[in-house]
C-alpha cells in the first residue's frame, strides 16, 4: 500500500482526489471516467501498477463493463503524469463535443464540424467566405486551444472559375473501372474529386489567416469565439494580403523619392 499512499499524496498536492478500495486506487477524471491503479509490485521490490481506464459509477455486476488496460507505471511521477494526461484528454474531448453540439449559448449560432483527418480540429463557417478554426493540443498534460480566423482571398472566385474552365477542357486521367471497350466514361465522381482538389489548392493559395491566440482557459475560449463571430464581416473587409500591403508601401516610397528629385 506504500506505493498507493505515495501516489495519493502526490495527486493530492496537485488538487486531484483519489481513494483506495479492494486493492485498487481509484482516481476520478470526470463524472463519467476514472483511472484505476492496480499494484503489481513483485518480489524485486520495484513499485509498479497497471493503469486502467474505466467508466465511473458502473456496477460490478454489469457483465458488459470492462476496464481497459492503458499503461503501466513504475514511479509516482509517472502515475501523476498519467492521470494529468487523461484529465487533459477528457477535457479536450468534452470541449470538442460541446463545440460540435453547440451546448454553450455563446456559440449557439455556430455550426462546428470535425476535421476528417485531425479529430482535435473543428471549424465553423462565418461571414461570407470565412471560417473559425479551433485546434486542440494536450499531449504535454496542459490542454490548449489555438484559434484562427481564416478567410478566402479576393482572388479565390476568379482563380476557381479560371481553373475549372481549364480543367474541364482537358482530359481526365481515366480510372480503369470507367473504361468500357476502350472508351472513357467520365463520371460525376471524377468531376467532384477534381473540384475538391481545386478548392483545397486554391484556398491554400489565397487564404488569409488572423491568429486569435491560444487558450488554456476554455471558458475564455468560448468568449473569444463569440467575439469572432460578431467581428467576422469586419475582419473579412480589413484583411488584405501582406504582399499587397508591402507593394503599396513601396510604391508610396517611390513616389516620395521621385518628388524629392524632381
């Protein structure tokens, strides 16, 4: 029990409660989740414990319930770090869920969707052609949310029209399944695939990004998101490519030099 006592004292110092019952150290992560440590200290005397992740408040008689082994720790420091990591993960997952479900009135008018590749990134459309992007990071134990306002540049529609016109005039590399008797039959799926690629590439070329900061206080995060949706239209008008800014500044400087030498 000495290992449990050391872990419990270290967790208590971090403001995390724990309890021992039937040879297992239980550490609540949230209302629905808990971390369980089961001592595996053997004859060598090296302290160790299996780490399980389990749903909280589940009856032991529930045959469908089974705690999942997620790691092993051999020091108090590792045990505390493990708990902190799961607390952070649970907080991030819960916040992502709140964003997507719009549970907070400050984001009730925003429809967040999850990135198909990065589950810790969500975005919501705002203004005429912009989106708010929230990316979560929590691998180091302290969850952080980075917020960006991303708007498409003024040239996006013109470049899309030009690219679509050029692509539609060219032959598409045929999929073997679309070739019958040596004749290529272009499908709607082919056109959709090409269009999606064009949108992605041209958006990368023309988008302007306004950094809105990184936040560890997720309540403040929701305040920032509320302000962002209010300011979206104004930001769209104010954001200009930095290249244009420097070009205009250079032209002004050239005009000034010309006047001086005139």
